[in-house]
């Protein structure tokens, strides 16, 4: 069965060499004959046996003789290892294409030859906008998630997106999150102002959501496209709201009401109770991911949970 390995090796070398191309055809003929229980017509397997054993005998006579005598066993063993490695390579390629890592949806830590630096999945604390010392996120059932803006599509999957409008990492993640939010999922959004200059925007979120739940998602799309420096310009915020065809000053008045301020503080306290320490933080069906991630990482969690 050494002919199988020879077929692959000589087939690759044959791209650049006519001599190896001829050996590749011999190996193919040998493989076909061996798989149909016939003797190799070109005796390629015997030539390989003599050549490999001969090289070893020159330095280690006893070892070389042992290999020559039991060459069939060695050839089967190496062929089996070769085929197993091909299977695992194929699985790794599939996982990398679908999940962005070699290990599948679980994202088990480990080296991936297609991403040696781990750039596809590696996320460090420096890749979040930090609001407090890094801690441990609690489960979503520790807070009342229904108190946050929600787009309920009747899906079995829920995505909770916690982000800051001015955080560069949240802004970096937003196009990937937009892809995720176009999936068949319920969406919950929570503004967590890691940058103090955007804290007042939480009140606008609440008021727009109360006016029309769809408006908040249009508002998010607009703010994440705005230059960061525009986020501190309240007149610019009002202009964006006016572009939705509603009275921006009515929304502005809503932001100053006691009920609005109480809800904003309630939401912020809930996020702190949850243990959110930076943005972006995304829960996909309850599983948290902190820091920018490619869409396929989020999508893999939906697949894992039956989407």
C-alpha cells in the first residue's frame, strides 16, 4: 500500500518533473491493481521497498533488514496514518472555512496551521473598550433582559448586543453584527457607555424605542456610521432623528423626563450587575463573546444551537 503515498508524492512532484510524472502513473497503476487484489505490474512497490530499505541498511544494517522483511506491515501502517491525516486535514479546512478556526464551533484552544497567529479568533482585553477591571460575566438570567430595547421576531435564538457608540472596537464589530442581526434571531440592544461622552445617547435610545421600536435600529445604523467626534454634537443627533420623519425636539424633551432617566440608570445598573466590563460584548443564545469577532464565529453558535 506504499503505492498510495507514492501516488500523492510523485503526483505533486510530477507537476514540475517529467520523471516523477512517469512514477506517478506507475503508482496509480499499482494502486488500482492492489485495490483489485492483483499484483503490481510495474513492481513499483518492490522497487520502493528495496530503495528505502537499502538507504537504512547503509547506516543501520539490522534495522534495514528488519524494515525489508516487514515492509508490508510498515507500508500499511504509514498508509493508514496518511489517510487519517488527510481526513483530519479535511476537517480542519472545513472548520476554518466555516468557523474561523481548526477546531469547530466549540473554539477549543489549539494551534491552527491555517491561522498560526490565531488572528481569526484571538481576542484580548486590549481589544475592548474597558469600563472597569476585567471580571467574570454572569448569566443573562441574573438580570431582567426585557427592560432593554428588543426586536422580537418570534425566533428560538436571541442575540444580546452590548456596545458603546464611541468604542472603536464596537464600531469595528458592527458590520459583522449587522450580518448576525439579519439572521432569524431576536435582538436585544444595550448601550454601555464606556466612553463618557456618549452617555447621554442612552436616553435617546430609550425614547426612540418607546416612540417606535424600529427607529432604534435605524438610529444605531446611523450612529455607528457617524464620525466619533459627531457623537458629542447633540444638534447632529437631532438632525439624524429628524431624517426619520419625526419631531426630534419631542424626542429631546423625552430624554429629560424623570421616567427616562430612571430607566437609563436601571439599565446601566443591570449591566454592572451582569459583570459587563467592556465593549463589545455579545451573547448568542446566552453564550458570551467579548471583543470583535468575525460573523462566522457568531453564526457557528447559531448552528450549534440548531439554526
